[in-house]
C-alpha cells in the first residue's frame, strides 16, 4: 500500500517521505554536533555537543534503515545499535569529562556549580582534602594495599563502615 504523490514513475511513497525526513534530521543533528565541537570553548561544553545530537542523529538514521528494510534481523540490529550506543556514549563522555576536570583542561568560570570541588581536584590545583590546602607526602599517606590492617581500626578501613550498616 503506497500513497502516490505523483513524483517520478513509481511515485513517491510514504516510506520514501519518512526516509527523506529521517535522513535530513540525522544530517542536521550530526551537523549541529560538528559545529558544537568547533565552536564551544572548552572540553566540558564540547562533550555535550559530541554526545547529545550525535546520538539523536544516529537514532534517526538507524530508524530510517529499519523503516526502509522492515525485517526482524534489521529491526533487531537497529535496536541493539541504539541500545549499546546509548549505553557507551554517556559513559565515555563522563570519563573524558572527568579526565579533563582532573587535569584542569576546562574553564572553571563557566561552571555554575562545581560538584567535584571536594571530591576531585585538578592535577595542578591545591589539595582540598587537607585543612591547610597542602598535599600530603606519599610517606605520610596510609598504605591502602596493606592486607595486615586490623579490622577494628576505623580510621582508614572503609569496609568497616559497610559492615556497620
């Protein structure tokens, strides 16, 4: 069943119209991602441009493939592609963003809220975990690989905290 709109010898069907819309949407999303990568000022902003519109563009093109060839194998593969891309893109962007934050390759004045200020710090920044702001010497730090630590010592045994819950 094809809706004939009168274009060409075979007509321009609904499936062709859906294909055209999905391909144009995908091209627009991928173009927006590319522009964002070039125009945004720092790594954290560029990660947003690299993940959000790129995933939407991929979903549009995969949906086009599924509409064009609606077989069980194609639809299954399309669902798997979207699922795994949706799983891996945010995780990889998060890891790249965290690495950029740790190394100080971001514009701190563009952050509205710095949620990692007490958890992580840039490599060349001050140690925010100590009261004086000085980094601790490696010899003064407790050895986390020491397997002979007593279980009753609560000062440096995070596993004890879990046992109490």
